């Protein structure tokens, strides 16, 4: 297992933003993953860092990366995957096996651990649709547990794993057989749709900034509120979709938070709707960043 000190986390985030992390662990097996989870008392577990905003101030703690946990197996209609397996890879491999259910994962760079935790979904599919069971690490008891789908309390962009008590180690799915040309056709349509409205990862971004409110679209509300014109020196709202922020070059976490608050205030002023961030913010916050984040989560100042 590789362990790196004072690691520049921006090299791993899709935003290309973030300061130095005190210590980063890269376990390569389930045994190593469970071992380091038992050994450490305080840590953050990350996968693709595709929906994460890391503080430019860094983080004076431990981060465990699942990027080397790449083990997966396709056995009949069953799919077994470790936490670090990339969603697009699994989408393509299951398509080649004539299995349908993961087509939606082709267009965003999440890993299975994060996708299950937030019940990722798109185009009428979501990760929980075909989930059977998972193995998780209980941070309180420091033991490995097995949970069926019914125990994970899935809802929109949420599961029991979102609360922080459990860390996903491994997941089992049961997909449906379908003609390969149908599956590949759906994958290609999903890719084309995402390319038409979302920035590629060549333009640093972290996906959707805000969650969709009930029975509405955050992108629609933001667009109608006129946020596509919001353009700061180092960050801007994406031209083709109002729910994306892109790093124009050299952006800091404070730049992103400042623009998020501008977007949040625009929708709140026009519609009296308070959007909730979908991006996860991590790190040692400055006083200004704390103030901005408290606005986004409607928290009272201390």
C-alpha cells in the first residue's frame, strides 16, 4: 500500500483544485482497505474525486483513496465490484457481456463506492436499481458488515452510507440481459446527450453543483435566474448548462464557493427556493470559506 505525505490533492480532483493533504493512503486490496480503516480513527474516504471541492488551504488529516481497488467480476448476470471500480469501465464491460442496467454510468467519472453512497443516477436509471447487497465497514464497531439493498434506505442522491457511519468495500449487482446493439445504442445516446450539455473533463469541473429540488430541475431554475452570465476571473458558469461551474485556470476553492453563493442567491431571490449543494466540500476552511459554506447550507454563524 502506497502512503504519501503532503500530497497535492488537486492532482486527483476533477476540479484541479485543492491544497496539500497531510497523509494519503492508496490500499490495493480489500484486506489493506479494511486494515487501514481499523487503524485510523479520523479519515476521509474518496474515490474519483469527481463531485468534490477540496479546500485550497489543504487538509491536515488523513485521506484514503480507493483508486487502486479495481477488482471486479462478471458472472452470468451478477456483477461484483470493489469500491474503486470506475463506473464508465463497468458500463462498457457489462455492455460487452450483454447486460443492461449500467448504461447511465458511461458519461460521468464516478467510482462504485461514491455512486452507491449517493445513489447516483441519470437518464431514468440509478445505481440502486440493480443492487443486491454490499459489504461495508462500520466505523463505530470497526467491523465488516453485509447489508441488503432494503437496508440501505435509498432515496434521491442519498443512502444510509451518506451519513458517514459506513464505508462501502464491495457491491453485488444483478443486471438484466438485453441485445448488445440495444445496450450500445443507449450508451451512445447517453454519451451524446452529456457531451451536448455538459463540459468534458478536459475543462475542469465537478459535475452538477446543486441537487434538483423536488419536482423541479436545478439547471432550469438557475438558467431562468440568469446565472449563465456569471463569469469571475478564474471560474464561470458553463455556457451550455447553468448547473455547472468550470475552472478557467488557477481557480481556488474560495472562487468556486463565491460563485456558488451567487448562483444560490439568484435562485433564492427569484423563486424563494434554497438549492442544496450536490458538491461535497472537504478540507481546512478559511474564515471566508466557512462563511460562504454556512450560507449554502443555511447554517447560523457561531
